């Protein structure tokens, strides 16, 4: 199933048969996501929740102004950020 994610400005997939596994983590360094075909945007340093599926990681956080942030990145990119310690699991 596809749904439109206004925060990302694009369509995302949601698989009802594949439950997401939520993890808590901290962004320590430069981590980006690309909303649709736009330029990469940086996810702010600090705590995030991460929902993992077979092919993606969805990161959610709270901006300094209290706004909710949400971004989906490919699972391979997420694993690379973890390997580089840009994201640390808590």
C-alpha cells in the first residue's frame, strides 16, 4: 500500500504483512535524507526513533521548534550510517 507523506513530500510504501521493528538511536554526525527528487536535507543531531523494514528505515524526531520530523531512507544507507557511527543505537 502507498501513502503520501507530507513531511517527506513524496509517496512511501507501507506493507501490512511486514511489521516494523522500532529502535531508539542518536544522530551524532551528518545524516541526510532526500525528499522526493529534491536536494538532500540534514536530520538534526539528537534522539530519533527508527522503524526498520526489509528495505528501508524510517526515522522520526522532534525539531527544536517542536515540529515532528519524519524521513525514510534505504536500509543500505541506514546501515552505512550505523557502521560509520553517525547513528548510534541506544
